[in-house]
């Protein structure tokens, strides 16, 4: 499995050679170290439980595009890719929904709309996301739902409803996780040691629920 500590060490904007989408990413304050710590803790726990885990970012300052992350997951033959993010007031999971899309200005200056059309992968991601969200709900003691994202009004990010990494992953089913603490931690606001510990436990339990380790 592949754990993806979200966000990039620096602001980047690169057009994906395969799909043409603009892969724009940026450091996001406290989120970078928070999700890296959570991913590292979760990796250790999952390895102790017998899983093979690859981290898709080597350290908080590494610059690695969404395509490079997907390539790393594919090279590792991951059976699931999990993007780990935090956001204030947000505790939800985004699946690779069939018909999900992003739209914006391509490298040639023309408007480009890229739609997720892989029905088989959408089904897999939907199943995994649903198990993942249910297990997170139990650990976090609150309802975590599988929902659709909305990137409208977030220019210069392309409009649409699917995270870029979920849109471009065509072999590995992807689950995109957002977490916020009850007191407003998440995104550029630190989630604190308690938040990190809870999120890591939640990711571990959710991953085990989604992918029983007889598959590993
Ligand atoms: Zn994020």
C-alpha cells in the first residue's frame, strides 16, 4: 500500500504529460509536518501488522508532483493509495468517483476538461473508501462520510470535484482523507500531538479495515 503525506515542499505548477492537467501544489503551513508525522507513524504501525508500505514523499521538503507520487505507488504495486491531509472543520473521505473531473487552462492556453472514466477503479475506490470512512468514524467517535470534493472558487486551482492525484491514478485505487480537530486544527493550523496521534490511529484502523492484510 502507498501512504501519501499531502502537499509539496515548494509551490509547483507542472502539466501532466499523460492527461494534460495542471499539477499545482504548494506547502500548506502546519499541514505539511502534521501529515508527514501521521503518515510515518501509521507506516510503522502497519508494517508491524505485516503490511508492505511505501511513503510517497521522502521528507516534508521534498518536491514531488502528483504524477511522480502515482508512479511511485505503481512501481510498488500498491493495492491502495491513501492521501493524508488535514483541513479545519473537515473530516471526510473522497473516492475516485466515476465522472469526477477537473477543468482549467491547459499548457496550450485552451480550456481542458479531464474526466475520470475508469469504472472498475471507481468501484474499487468506492468500496475501499466506504470501509475506510466507517472505520475512521469508529476511531474518531464522529461521522466520517465519503463525499465529493469541490474545487470551485479556489483559483488558480482547476475547478471540479476530484483531487488531481485521484484523477490521474489509473491503476491504483485511491482514497483521499481529510481530518480536522474539534478545536479548529487542520490545514495551516496545527492539529497538535493529540490530533496527530488520533489521526494516525484512525488511518491505521481504516487501512486495516479497507485492506485485510491477507492480501499483502
Ligand atoms: Zn491538504
